[in-house]
């Protein structure tokens, strides 16, 4: 095992990274001490290594915020085509070091932390891995977000803010034991809650037919609370957004049940709703697990599409009459990462046809030009399939839309076959 570095060796190691300005170091030290005192309410006598990590993270984030706001202002003013990357996994890794590198602050932060008598590697070890993915699928999504920010593209990542990420593995008596990864237990200094953009997501219910068209009624509602995380590009002042949704119950606490002594029932609705964003990849070997997985997949696409359409309508503010969706594919590109967000296609059709009152052919033409898809494997066991009964119960209107989309494909095949038979004759 290597012996620990001496102070002189640490100084040499730091100096290799480049000479930093004294002003930057002094500013970072001042920001570090300010956050330690006023954000964490600690001093050096009682602060823990985790407190020092949080103080440094908040200090680095201060350098992100101005760029973040200016980037979003620029997108609002220029109205470029926006890319929306939908994924149930984002394997981001640790944020602190990546952010320091992308902002060009690593040398100055190294020097500031050294002058404060702390060790940068020790502070970096305090950061919890964001438990939002577990493999190539999530890592690809994270790399896409990082690359799009570096390229200066107007891009957004959308996913679920899992309370417990991929499991922690431990070996007990020679056997693997899986334990929950409570990655949020100490808080997350990089995210910002946006309760003003909380959105309803509907489940169950029934479809009511009328002259005006189909209506999805008598549904159960779960609220989607967004949390935004900045995604900085490399040395270009662009900071994009990853928006993750957390499930909330419309009524967190039933005071009537509580007052009659039914304490469990008083919080039952909240617990059932929050299960949607509780765990990355729940066990789907039984019906309840399958239902929860499908809920997760619809939850993220329903909230995301509402957010996308809200942003599109804001860009059309000032136009007379109803908002036209003819230019939707010119302003919106939605990338689906594997099969998990595939319900976005029938959901967008539902919004266009049932809510925005577009005719089917117009809505389908817009939808086809809006979506793109990344396929990760062709193995049968990796391709998702859902029981018709489950889909009919949980998302009855979407099943109708899927049937109609399928019928359209069948009609095209029959038409092409008839043309082929005529040409052969």
C-alpha cells in the first residue's frame, strides 16, 4: 500500500495542473467560508468532512447559476429547436469534479482547498453517486447530455428522481445481499426543486365516448414534482438542464383518518403515490411489480410531454388565435432511450387528439416527425411486453390509441400487398 503524500508532494502535484490566479483562489475561499457559515450553519470547530464537501459544492454551484440562467434566457429569446432526451436511467456519476473541470475551476479549487488545510480527494469521496442508473443505458444518456451541452445544443434530459437507486451489494456469509441505495439521505446540493411546475399525471379510470370525441375520466391523480440539475458544457458557458420527476400524492395527509386513530391510512395515499419514484427498476416478477414499472414509464412521459407542450406554447405567446402545432416537429425533437419511454407516442397522440382537438391524421403526421428512438438490443428478453389486461386497466385510453396505430400499420401493409399483386399481374 502506497504511503500518504507529504505536503511538499501534494504541492508539486497541484502545481502540475497549472498556475491559478490569486484572485480566483481568494474568491473561492471566501465563497467556501460563506457557505460553511450561512448555508450549513457550521464553523471549523464542528464541521465534518461532509460539511466541507457541501460548502465546496455550493461554492462551485455559485459559478454555475449565472451561466445556467443566461443559457435559458438565450434559448427563450432565440427559440431554437430543442432536443428532449427521455430516459429512465441517467448514470451521471459524481458531479463535483466534472463541474469543476467543465467550468475551468479545478486548479483554483485545488489551491483554495489546500490553503484551507483540506484534502480535495477526501472531499470528492464524500459525494454520493447519483443512483439514477446502473449500466450502459444510463451512461449513454449521461454522455449525451454532457456532449449536447458542450456542443451548445438546446437540450433537456428528462427522467425520474429515484429515492433509492441501484442497490448496494454486500457479501454476507458468502452470499450476495442487496441493500437499498439511499443516495439522497444527506441531500443533493446540485438539484433545485421547482414546485411551481408541478404537474398532474392520471391513471386508471375509463373512456367516455361522445360527439366531441373520447374523454378519459374518473382517473386517479399523482402529482409530478420537478427537480432541476444543471448540466455544464466544457468551457463554453452553456449550462443545460436535466429535469427529474418525483411522485407526490395530491393529498399528503388525511387529517380525518388521523383524528380517529387510523394513523396508517392517514398517510397511505402518499406512500402509494411516492412508490412510483421510490426505486430504480422494481422487481417485476409479480403483477404488482409489473404495474409499478408501467406506472413509472407512463409517469415520466406524461409529465415530460406536458412540460414540453407548455414550453412550446410559451414560445408562441403573442400569436393570435389558438396555438398551431404545425411547426411542432421543427421546434421539438424527442429522443427515446430504449423501450422504456415508448408510451410517449400514444400519450402525445392522446394530448393532440383529446386535449388539443387535432384530427387523427394531422396528429399522427406531427407525432411521426417528432420522435426518434435509440435501440440498445434485439434480445427478446430485453424487449418489454405488457399484458393487455394491465394496460386496459391502468391506461385505457392509450390502449385504444395503440390499437388504432396498429390498425393503421396493418392497413398500409394490406394496401402495399394489393399494389404488389396488381403490378405482378
